[in-house]
């Protein structure tokens, strides 16, 4: 037996999908759990037949009427890490060229801090004994997303924050944020990547006393916890804004078991509602964070 979360969610959220992706087989067992997550179970053979037919291109396996958006910055020598993590991402060439046996062979070795680039914060980053990266449920990493836009106030004030009132205003305009949603905060900071001075507000190595970038308040974090969101993401270096010394939003979310995504890219590509996000971190056992590849299935924009 196999658990498949995404297909029923796509059917509900994206709409307009072809039958291969919207129909849960008749013999599937579907239930909705306490957190509002939908689960369907069916046999491996059925999955193989209907979902992984050979020869499909990536654009054919995403739901009809949607586009695939990469929300991930590349990992390279320019990748931004916290100012105190001065070593950053390293890719070291190990083998590169023709072997004695005559064939070409290439391999590298990489190293990096957990927290930098587009990455996941596991709850244990700020909550002792809370789940590490490998223990974050997949249901928190693959879910429908909403995008709350605070770019207007961030343009005027680099220390701007998502506040509880922004969440309430969003819900008045767009409907309530349902349990199991991934909430993404769009500040407009993604286009500053990888310019350290513009992204962090300060490019002095090792210094964290003059950082300026947007984040979310503790009250906003608690409001999202009360809505039982799956995860929270932002297009800045931290869920707490640059001047924070207490990391209160981190602590509120971590304590509630809510993972966060930081340095999320291309949030301007997503609609307010209707995208489904898949954010899969490297499964570092016991890790407090990990690099994550985040993609979204987003409804294709209607041509005017
Ligand atoms: Zn982090």
C-alpha cells in the first residue's frame, strides 16, 4: 500500500485537470485527517499504470492547465548564507576527465551550512526535542499554497513585517486560510538575490547588528499557527525580520511544529491562491535545517 497526498489535493485545488490526475481509483480509500489533510491509498500497480507511464515529459505529468515554477535559488559560490556562516557553499572537484579505462568520469564533493540558500528550518532549529528535517511529515511539505503580498510596505520600509492585520485583510479579500495550507510571504526581496548588501542590508562578514530585510511578527506567526497551516515560507533570509534579536516568529512556529522555508525564489510567479507547492529537503537525519528544492504547480495565466 502506498500513501499519495498530492493527487487528491491537485484535483481539489488546481481544477481543470485531465482525468489521469483528478480521479482517485474506485478502490482507493480516502479520508481526511484531524488536520484537514486528504489522504488516498491505493495499490502500487495502479500508481505505476496511471501516474508514471514511461515517456512522459515533465510538462505532461503536471496537471493540465498549470505551469511548473521553480522557487529555488541555485547553490553555488554566490549562494547567500547568514553573515556568521562565512564558509558558505563549497563544491570541490574530485574527479574530472578521462579515466585510464578510457571513459569519462566526473564527481564532486560539496559542503554547506544547513541554513542558507533556499532551505527548510525544521522545528528543532528553535525548539528543543522538536522534529528534525527527516521527521517533518511530507503532508507539511506538499500542499496548496496561498501568497500574502507585503511588497508595497516593504518597498517603503526594509524592516516591514507581515502582521496579524495583514493576514486578516488577506482573508477578507481572498477567503480564510485553511488548515494544511502552505503560507508564502511575498516581500519582493527575491529580485535582490544574490546581492548581499541589498538582500541583508549589510555585507560585512560576521556582523548581524545592522541587518535590514522584511519578516513576520510573532503575532502573525501565532495567527498562522492557530489556522493550523502546514508550513510558512518567505523570500528573505529569515522568517524574523533583519533587526530581530529574539527570533520570536521562529520560536512560535517551531514550538508548534511548523517548518519554515527561507530564501524562497520567484514568488512573484505565483497566484494568490491556486498553486500547489512541493518542497523537498535533503533528508538529513536529525538535521535542524536542510537545502530544499521547492517547486510549485501554478494555474496557467489566462491570456488577455
Ligand atoms: Zn534557517
